[in-house]
C-alpha cells in the first residue's frame, strides 16, 4: 500500500509531536466526511462545563426544552457524564428517526460511534503516515449538543526507525511494520478498555460482544478511509493486516470475503461480530455487514 506522508521530513524534525498530530488529525478529518472532530490547539485544554439536570438533553422530543449552548464532557469524568452521553444519543435518535430508543440501545449506538471515530483517529494516522499516536481517554471530549468529538493532541507517538520523527522528544521506535501494527492494536485497546468499563453496564453486553464491536469499528474505519481515498482495496488490505485474526482483546479478525454482482465485479464484505443495534431502530434497514443481512440482500443493495 502506498503511504502518503502528511508532513515533510524537514517539518518533522522541527515540529513538536502535538503539532504534528494536530495537522494529521485535521487532514484526516478533511478526508473523512463521516468523521466529526474538532482539534484543540496543542497545550490548550478543551472547555469543560459542569453538568446538571437542567443542561442534559431530554429523552422526549415532546417535552424537550430548547437545546443548551454546546458543552462537552469526557467519559472518564464520572457516571454523570456517561449518563449524559447516553441520554444525548437517545435524543439524537428521537430527532433523526422519531424513535424512542431504550437506554441499552442508545448506549450501544453511542459506543459504536465513539469507537469508530476514536479508532479512526489512531488508525488513520497509521494508514496515512505509518505512525501510531496513543490517544488517552482524557484527550477526548464529546460535545453533547452536536455529537462532535474534541481531541487534544498528545505527545506519545510510535514510529519506524527510518521516520524523521524519531529525532523528536517523546517518540518511540519499533523495529518493523508488524510491531507498528501491534502498537496500533494496543493503542486502541488501551483507550477503549476504561471506556468499555464505564459504558458497558449501560449497553448491557458482555466483554466479548463489546470488544467485538470495537474490533469491528477498527476494521470499518480503515475500510471507510480506503474508500474515501478512492482505493477501497487498500483499505481492505490495511484492515486485514491490522486484524488478520483474533488478537486479544479483539475476539476476531477482519475476515473480508467477496460478493460478485451480475456485472462480474467483486465487492468486499464482512459480517460484524458486535452488533451496533441499528436494526432495532430501522428493522428494514439493518447495516450491510449486520449478521441479520443475508448475502442476497447485500447483493440487492450493491446492484441497486
């Protein structure tokens, strides 16, 4: 796979790691239409506003007051923040789909979006630059009003020996590509572990199902990034290289396979291990990778 470095070697040797990552995240956001992220200036903390019962989004559109000014929370701020995160997702589901989602469905949908977005921020830098940032949960805040994620670039960056960034403070070097892929898996797992501990009780799912969802979203993000860059096959290869099989705590690999449409074209597909529960909101529109969506239906959508 061709790697498009986002920064020149000369800039790498002069630019601190947080500034490098800030530029990488912004360019990744520009490439990925579905990624909604705001990058704070390195060294500047995101605005933190305390939560109260009067500022949480309500669950019922009929009784909801006008939305408050945008405010952000971190999932590690405590149980009240996690509850607000789930309630905000329930409110968005009500707005978008006119559907009152049970709390475990809202929690699963919120977790799916979080895992996909934050996983893509790490895997996208790896895909584009062959570098792995370790993003701590405390580096991420969520705007409850818009659902946008806010990231404060950190200093922990892992790269290969021939990368110019190795000369910067706070970078670590690994010997080869597989070691770098292992760093990516570890970075995602380190971030998501405490997040799953916080939101898992609301999603009402066991550890295997939760980590299955995280692995699915890691794979899905790379697949999506390949499509956005006009090279879906490259995204599939990248996702398959990161998760060729089960790697603890991820219970399974990318496991892509092909479907052939009537014009003879081959299309990659896979079946998710951890359901995002969208089918409970729109039963007739289950995701194309959902275990409930058979190959006949997948082909119908591809042909359509």
